C-alpha cells in the first residue's frame, strides 16, 4: 500500500514537472505581451512586467482583426461540412455494407497520407480554373475535401459501436436509409461530432500552407497575417507575442469548453463490444 502511494506520488510529480516545462513558453508569451517594447529583452524574458499594459494586445488586434473574420468564415463552415460528409461516409461504410466498401474506405483513407506539398501546384490550377482562387469559399472547399478522410475514420469507428439490431428494427418498421440516419444515427452522434469538430477546427484554424498559397490580402486567414507581422522589418516582440496569444485563443477556448467530450468521443471508438 505504501509503495503504491509512493509510485502514485512520483507519477503525479513527473506529470506536474512535464506540465510546467510544457507551459513555460506559454508563460513567456503571456508576460511578454503585457510588456512595453522597451522592456522586452533576453535578460528580462522571465520577469513579470512591473507595469502591465494591454497596448500590445490592442496593436496586435488592430493588425489582425480583419483576418480573424476571414479565419472564422473559413473554419466554421469547413468544419461543419467536413464533419457532415464524414458522418455520411461513416454511416454508409459501417451500417450499409456493400461490395467494395472496405476498398473504398482504404482509398478515402489514403488522403491522410498524401503530403499537401505534393498536390499544391495542381491544386492551384484547379482552384484557378474553378474561379475560386484567392477566395475564402475556395479555402472552404479545399479544407472540406482534405478533412473528409479523417472525419470518415472518426465516424466509422464511432458507428461501429452502434448495435445493428437497432437499425434492423427500424428497417422492419419501414424506416429508410435517410430516416435511420436522421432519427437514429444523428442523435447518437454527438460525441463523434465533437471529436471531428474539435480536430477539424484546430487543423483548419492553424493551417498556413493552403492559406498562403491560395489567398492574397485582404482574403488571407489570421495565420498568414501572424507570419507577416513576425516577418516585418521592425521587430516588436511584445506585439508579436500578443498576436500569437490572440491567434491561439479560439482553439484554446474550443478545447477548454469541449475538451472532456473530446476525450470521451475518442474513447468511445477505442473499445468495441
């Protein structure tokens, strides 16, 4: 019993140390964003500001504000669409087995392993030919398509836990394909949508490659604007840190609010039976 308590204490101590080390960069970002540019230096990197100021946050918002709107306009529809298509694919591949379903699932899943860089030039030409280059709807289309493989995997694993007897009973009652999906599958899919939604929102919000390649000002998402601030000739570390803090807040808030459902949703597809 004593050894078990000692081992548990050591495990908690190791986790606390790991958490502190992981959060140190966050601490530096926060305190630097509260300093004036004149008080920012390597020698004072760890010291808390004597006179905290929100001026750098205001300056950062003045430069990033319009791009925040672009990112929300991009991330929310793309997340909803990719999760919806993933739910439909997972439903069809799991509960309506047909010849070649496993092969089709493997082909869809291959999209996870194709590097973005390898298709960037063809993607640019396709977007240009569709008239969607340098537009947020074009980015929504790209992220929706590239999100389908992972959302299909999430929902396929999740729907495999739903007993087939429920669907068989619905079929006997005369409920069709879409009726089963609407009245039975969707009400049971909340955990799956939370997992897919958090994953997709985070990936889309933080994506830089597609954003910088497919859009120009003023249609660029906030990640591109953040890099533009960091690459300016005048280095204002407090403004840059404040910008990084502002850009990371939406995904952080989403995970804080829905984090426990995210873990439950991941575990829901981990054990079958």
